[in-house]
C-alpha cells in the first residue's frame, strides 16, 4: 500500500486539493505520513463527522508534547481546542454563557456601520485598491476587538501576533512561541483591568461569570480569550478575501447574487463549503479500537480529518465541484467543524461574511479583479489559506 505524505503540496491558490479528492475516490480513509508520524487521513464526509463527534478520538492526547502538531501554539493543553471532556465541557459551558448567538446578533447594526465606513474609505482611495488591506483585514479585527472589549488602537500588535500564531513553517518555532507568550501577557493585563473597570463587552462578561463560579483557572481564562481574539478574526480575514476570489472565478455566480441579493445567506454557506480555508481539522488520537467505514483504527493511532476534502464528497453534496450559490441541500458543510468542537464563533463569522460580501457587491456593482487571477500571490507556511493582496477595480 502506497503511503502518501501530508500536508499535500497543493498550490495555495487552489480551491480544492486534488490529492485529497483522489484519495476520496478510493475510500473514506488513507494511511499517510505527517511530520514524521504515521497517521490516517480521514477524507469521506460521514467518516469525518464520525471522527469529529466520537469521544474515542482524543484532542488532548494529540496536543501533548511530541504529538502530531507542528505549531507550538497547538501544544497548549489549556486551549478549548486541546481538551476532551470533562475539561472541554467545563470551559465550553462558560464560553457559551457569554458568547451567545443573541449577543452576536446584536452586533449586526455595528458590523453594518463598520462595513459601510470601510467601503467609503475604499471608494475614496480610488482604483485600483487592495481589498485585503482595505477591507478583508480591518473588518474582522475591528469587530472582534469591539465584541471583546479590546482597545482598537492595539490592532497592529494583535495582527502581528495573529500572523505568527497562525503560522506553520512561515516563522521559526521560537518566534511563534514568543508571540504566544506576548499575547497572553497582554491579555493578562487586560483581564485584570476589566476586572476592576468592566464594560459591556465579552471579556468583562467572561470575567464576571468566571469570578462567580471559578470554573476556569486564570491561565485557562487567558488562553481561551486569546483563542477568541486570534482565531476569532484571522480565519474570517482569510475567508472573506478567499470568497471574493472564488466569486471572481465564477462571474455567473456574481450575476446571480446581484440579481437575487436575498441569496446571501445561502451564498455564504456555499462559499464556506466550496472555498478551502483549513485543509484539515486538528489531529486526534484514538483511545481505543474504532471502526470507520470498515477499517479498524487501533488505539493510539492518529487520525487527521480533512475538512476541505469532506466538503467535496459527492455522497454528501450533488456536483460538489460546482460553486452554486443557490444550492439547496440539507447536508451541512464542515467548515466550522462538527460535534463538541464546533466553532464557537460560527455565528459571528457567518454574520460578518453575509454583511461584508453582500454589501461589497451591492456598493460596487462593477467590482472586478484589477489583475489576472492567476497572478495573485498566496501566503505559504500557514495553517490557513490566505491571499496576500487582492487588487480590485470598479
């Protein structure tokens, strides 16, 4: 049996991974080597859902030192993403008590204001303009800073930390670890300040709830506010820009969205499915023998669920290689994960994408790329797929 090497060498600009799709055509799992570890790649839609929801696949075991994680930030055992129940349940309950869909939905009018202001600035800048620098980057960080109660003037430092914490090989491990320490020290001070000078934002709410029941240690509280701050904006930055690139590659779908702007929620759902952001979910370790699709995964084996490939599974999505903003399917995509580790910021990300993309194409009905899409430069060495710049005209 041929063992493939993962991560694949897929060009960053590609919406899907051909090697993942090839493996999907052979079955729901495939053996592979990843960072010197023997692993199972899980590529089928139903198999990925099983791994993401089955408690016999442990995140805590995979995040231990020496485990199959390349980014030093991924080893932190106090992150929600590195935990199993009951610790995961304890922390997730606290986060959910403050980070509610109702709180997020209340952000809608303010997100509209931020989007309108950024697009005013884009128009004033004149064409061509870089949509990444002037729109995709500032929107999510402005939103998450206001939601959390982080001083807006600290955005440049936060962006710098986020870039390193989302790196795989783009920065040396020591530099990534230093960024991790710096952002946590910053948040320690901010949490203490909000403890004595609360506002109506999320950090103050988390501090109040946690101080009341002592559910989290101080370091756990800091680590998971860091998770909200960094992952809560960096992934949306990339997906916003990636979505516009995907739409530019499908002008018929832009025409459909302009003709039927009410499709925006369906459009965002389809773009989340179609446009590759994270190739894989975080690895897990089997704590006992488990059957997946007729294959026995032995206790101690590492499994890596490939989200982007599962979102192209023809058994789950008719014509999965086609971008269809009007796609009507009951099958949920896996871009936000599934099961206990489903992204707690999914509501916020969807809201930002709906308002951002919908308003962008409404305000600029002739928006178009100012360069050949084949010439776009994509970042390398990061855990998420990101375009460096997106010059546009209108």
